[in-house]
């Protein structure tokens, strides 16, 4: 039945012939009917269907989805799309020219498609919001995958709109993309590289939101705050943000400190440089005096028995001290430091713990302390490390040891003032001031 026949029948049966049969009157009647259909469809979509969907989600225990759908305006986009489809299907009620009617139908239908794809895009954002608020989403991001889906969705939307406006099959548009594949690969090169990198990093668990990473070549040193398809954002310690292309995190090296936090231990590795001039053997009186240190009591007993047995085996040669084994202050300090570390409750006692002497250098004899704290937070770690080395530095004079410290200008000044004034006389014997020559 033609639209004009429908309008005539509505005029006769419903309006009892009130509306005249003139074209303008039928146009107004068609416009009124179309407006009523649009308002009814909009009300059903925005009130009835949206309300039912929210109640179903709340009943199933998905309140977060219900709130996110409202916040991202998914139902609002659909409430715009459905009335547009109604207009496209009933545009002939306006009794316009056929070509004008077809143009209106295509334009309105295309606008409806845009709102449908906007709703789909908003639904992807809802998925991202819900995942980000979950426990798994705190460490693993799906933002890169959703951005790929958005690109594909808008590509499909563009193809469908062009096919609707041109009144051609979408398959013809898709077949034409094959010839443009080389151009598309060039245009979307970074996107494809980033997608592959995101997939590999997610499957191998290489990077998560909240990881502390170091990437010197990108001037990045801080926590990962966002993982997208094309970029990864790192908030540095100075609160600046470094943006790194995603594919670089797959093709270039960087340091991830996450495994250190997961292990529960953070390494302490620091060196004390001992002044070589203070290293010497301990006398018997000094050894007896050191027994007041509880941490050294067991060590001194063990070393005393060991040294007595070793020196007894020397026979008459043991009468000379140069032939006998004796304790040194630096070796005793190393044992004291190790015993002190083993008493600390803030250190991991089941991880590697060592105090070792390294190769002597011009800046002194390095004594390296190597252990792990049981707290990985930066503030706690620095507190534990500071307390340990405060004590070790303060105990050095008890063993007649001193840290090496390069002389400063003040040291040279004090040394010059303390030097006897005999240099000018010596120089007078070597220098002839009359001809500037040396004798």
C-alpha cells in the first residue's frame, strides 16, 4: 500500500476526514505521524529498554557495568539511533519527490549508523573501565586491544556509510581495499608494530601498570601509569611523564624492578673504603678488650683456638711474631659487620649476605657490604640502609680503623702551617737568584 493511500485511510477512519486531501495537508499529516513515531521510539529506547537493561544488570550483580553504561552514554546513543532508523524507513510518509526521499533515507540511515557505532565504541570504553577497576586490571591493561578494535569498528562504519550513500554493496568497498593493502601497511606501520608489541608483552607478562622501569635511552625512570596501543606513559621520580612508543619496549632493553618487589627483598650493596695506613695486627691486650663486644665473643674464641693450633705446628719458628698467625683489625671488622647484619630483623636472613674485601685501590681498601632488606619501599629501604652504615661507620675507631678521605684544600693549608720553615734555606742553596739558573 502506498504512503498516500495510508494517509487517506488514516484521515478517513481516524480523523473522520478532518484533514483535506490537498498535498500540503497530507505532508503535514505525514510529518505529524512521523514525529509521533520518532517520539515513541525514542521514549521506548531511552526509558523502557534502558531501564530493563539496567535492572537486569543490577539483578545479576553487575552494578559496575550498569553505572559504566550510563556514564559512557551507551543507551543515549542507541536512543538517538533507533528514531533515525524509523525516519529512514518511513520517510515516504512526507510524500516528497522520490529522489529527495531516497536522499533523506540515505542521509538519515547513515546518521543512525554513526550513532550505532558510537554506542559500540562507548561499550568498549565501558569494558575498559570495568576491567581497569578489577584486580587484574590494576596490573594488566587491555587498552591496546580495545584501540585496535576501535580502529576496525570505525573502518567498518566508514565503509558502510560510503556504501549506503553510494547505494553500492559493502563487499565492493572491501574488495577495493586489497589493491590499497600496500598503502595501508605503510600508513598503519606504527599501529601494526605497536599491536604486535602489545600482544607479545601481554602474553609474556613483560610489562604491567604500576611497574617501576628504567630506560635510560628514553630518559625514563619511574612507574608505568598507562599502557595504550601506541604509547606507554612512565611517571618519573621528579613527577614528569615520559611517553615511550610501545614497540620500543619490545625491541629495546629496559630494566623492570617488579620482580624485585615480588621477591620481597631489595639489595643493599655499598662499599666502605678503609685507609690502608690504619690496617694492622691486633695485640693481645686489644683482643682481650674486644671481648666486651658480644658479637665478637664467639668469633674470638674460635680464632684463638685456630691460631693456637696453627702456631703450635710451627715449633721453634713460632717464637718470632713475624712467623705466627695473628688477628688483624680489618678482618675482625669484617666478622663484626657480618655478625651485626645477621642480628638485624629488617634484613632477609635467607638471602645472600656477605661482607667481603675487594682489591685495594688508590682510594683505600674497599669493604663491600652485600645483603637484602625485607622491605622494598624506597623510604623504608633507605632507613634500613642508613641505620646499618651509621653503626658500621661509628664502630670503625673501636678497631683502630679509619675511612679513606681525599685531602681537601683545608688539609693542605693545615699541613703547610704545621711544616717547619726550612724550605727557603734549602732553596737558597740550589737557586742563584742573580741569573735564574740552578746549581
